[in-house]
């Protein structure tokens, strides 16, 4: 990775942490759209622990929340975690597969061997 790209990523992450603090202070963390945006930032910067903690603490999730967290774990080649999240999505929140989830599933050749089923 080029040094300029690393600097941009670090700058984005630092600004993301500041934005996250402001969101908490202003009481907007319960807003699903805001939390999804923060998770997207953390996922792109490779901060999976922070992203997963935010995801776990969300009072309400939508399909974008699930797709964001699943795509981030796929990006990090965490296929077993992806499988767990997919089944948790179906079981807990009752969401089905949308076109984004389908693309994630199709992009992961391990997904079929892990037991993804057509729903």
C-alpha cells in the first residue's frame, strides 16, 4: 500500500473516532443509519473489533447493517464468522437475502461449502 493511502486511511480512522465520539455525545448512536455509516468506516479501515462491538450494541439493525458487517468479515477472509453472521441474521432479525447479500455469497467460494442455502 502506498504511503499516501496509509495516511489517508489513518486520517479517516482518526476522524471516524472523533465523529463516533460526537455521535455518542449527541445521542445519535441509536440511529441505524448513523451506526451503519460508522460500521462502514471501521470495516474499510480494518478495525473489525470496533465494528463488531458497535454492531453487537445496535438496538435495531436493518439489512444494510448485516451486509456491512458480513462484507467486512469476508474482506478479512473470516469465512466461519461470515457463516455465523448469516445464520444469525436469518434467525434473530428475520431478514432474508437481498441482492447485496447474494453478491457476498456468490463472491465467497467457501460460502457454498460452509452450508449457505438458497432462501
